[in-house]
């Protein structure tokens, strides 16, 4: 069966920057194994599959190469930009039904602002356990890592500086030990999200990396969901002077991405996180899936 698709690079205003996502329109009813196979075929980190919703404007399903996940940031931006480019939505408010809940979105041309749900602060994680995952020294981690979720949980890990960030290399065996320590049987868990408190450029306030285990590509170019988690962590821990800042990611991959971020609410009672970015349409067409 033929499905229309759009390939959109998110958190950038031009093709071949930011993070790509293929949006399969009307594909929300496809079997999980077909959706995962499609992600593997594209060699992207994530793809989305849309469909009608009884509780929101549209339903969005998010898939990695290995599994479905409840929410993802750059695919949300890509999906909304694809819908806007096709004339299926206009500027203004929009609500997405996701497995993580309803996600309010504001659309203005190719700029999408999503309001991620209030953060859930989980366990603090032994810095030595996380350091082993990234192949860095324990003293390179300057604040206690913590699991934070605004729809998808990440272990937010703040490192000393950009030089440390650039040295991070994923150790898959250590990731398995990390996963088991957090109560997972294998490596079916989101990898640590590494961040330093300086931008990749003068415009940025933070610079981040997310290294991924197979079968996903080795690194994510821009991770909108983790950016929301990171923002909530930094604000709640008193590590940011302002709840508004510019997050950067992907520059070391030649895929520079940028988001405008705003944490909502006081440090001890955060109600949500706004993450705003642009998207660039790269290609459109039909895909034949069964």
C-alpha cells in the first residue's frame, strides 16, 4: 500500500542540518515490525507515523529502529513542519496525541514550539557508572547525573567543558551494566545525554551529545526530548540563571542544530518545558509498506 511521506530536517532552517525524520502520513495503523523496518531502511534515528485522533488534532507514533517510544522532540518538529507544508494544518495552536500524553504545539510557518509535559525527576545515578558508559573520568562529571523525563527519560549528565564532551565515546558493554543497574534486562534504555554549559557557537548557552547503541546510528544530531529534560534539570538544580536559553547540538557531526528553550514555572515546581525550532523539507514522495 502506498503512503505519502516527507523527510524533514528538524532544528535547522536549511536541508542537511539538524536532525532528519521521515514522516509517514496515515501510517499510525501499521504493524510495529513494519515501522521499525522502515526506520532501519532510512538509516535515520527515528521516524513518525500519523493518523486520526479522537482526543487531539492528530495522532503521532514514534519509532526507533529497535522499538516504539512514547515521545521524541525532533520528530515532533519534523511532523508538524511536514503537515504545515502539505497544507493539512495552518499557523496557530495544535494538539498532538502521543503515547506520553497530549502535547500542545504552536505553529508559525516552519517554526514549531512544543510544550513538553512537566518533568518527572527520577533516580540519581552513580557518576562512576555513567562515566564508564562515555569513557570519561568520574571527575569530568561535575554534577550528579539524574534520570529526567518530559515524555521520554534520559540520564542528564553535565560534564566539565566542551573538551570533555568531545571525548565521549559510547562503551556498549558499560551501557549494558548501566541499564541493568537501573533495572533493565538489556540495553533497551535511552542512553545518557551529555551536556556542557557553553554553546558550540557564541549564540548557544549549552552544547549536548547523545551517542546511541546499535541498531540506531552512532549519534543523534539533535535530541529535542532530551533537551527538554536537560533544561528542567539545569533549572531545577540552579545551574541556569535564566529559564530561557539557546541549546545547540550536532555541530561535531556537521549537522548543526539549535533550539530556543523556556522552562515554565519556578525551580521547585516546573509545569512544562517549551522547545522551539525550525524545520527544512528535504524530500517528499510515496513509500510502499505492508
